[in-house]
C-alpha cells in the first residue's frame, strides 16, 4: 500500500500497534458510532496511511475525509475474508489485517470520524485530457454502453450516502488504480463498476480519473 516502504515490516509493526488498541476497545453499539473511539483509532492506527484528518499525502492511499460513513464502513467489511471464501472482495495486506481486527462498532466509529473531517481536495493536472474526461463523466460513452458517472455519483462527484461514494477531489492516481483493479477483477466488490471498467481504455480511465480529481 505504501510504495516506498518495506510492506512486510510495515504491516507487522503497524498491526502490532493496532492489536493493542483494539484489545482495549470497550463493548459498543454499531448503530451508534463513537466519534471519540473513532478518533483514537484514526490517530493510532490509520494515521500512517490516511492522515489524522483523512487527507492522505500519498496518492497510493485515498483521501477519505468527508467520505460517506456507510461507504467507508462497507469498504472495511469488504477487506475482511468472509467465511468460506479464499479471497476478500478487496485485496490489501495492510487493510485486510486492520479490518480483520475491527469490530462492526469500531468500523462504524472510525468511519464516522473520517466522514466528519473536511476534505482537502486534489486537483486535475492534465489539460490534454479534460475534454475527454468531462465527456465521459457527464455523458458516458454511448457506443461502448458506458453510462455517465454523474448518473450515480452526481454532477459534482458528491455521491449519494449509503449508495455511491464521494469521488470529487480524490487523487487521480488512486481513482485510476481502482478502475484498473475493477477491470482486472482484482477488486470484486461492485459488479456494476467491473462491467463499466471493462469497457474503458487506459486513456479513457486516465482522463475520467483526472477530471474527477478536479471536481468540486
């Protein structure tokens, strides 16, 4: 997950710290997120990759500040290996390790904490792709059966709570990586996104990802 550090050592050391934090967790009600507990988890466990306020500085790790609570909690669940399965719906050694130790209550508490943080958005950078990215995002690609991204994620990329994630201001590199992961079936938690990504070329993925980074 972090490109410039030895992953094995990072996973081992961070999970060791996480284990002590999770072990101290009091019983909680998943229906009532505990923001104080969420902040504790953010500051001791999540901060290395996502920052204490959810505004990651590394494009390999998503900005999760301001993301919808239900979406964040669902992604944490998707990193867990379900009973009878050989692979999780989302693959990441680091995130799978964290998710496996999170109770449902802790997952919703840390999700609620990050959802409440203000986003510091990334920006579009490739002027040569703006027109193509805008066209795909707002109108889709009729000839390929690709629907407009705005249809689910909204004109500004704000998403719909409980249904579709916020996209605006996300790192272009991260969005691109996720679309490629969907296309390669390396990320398997949305049949809809897998079908859409399979119809997009590398250039189209790059264009719409860069456009999304500049949405406000």
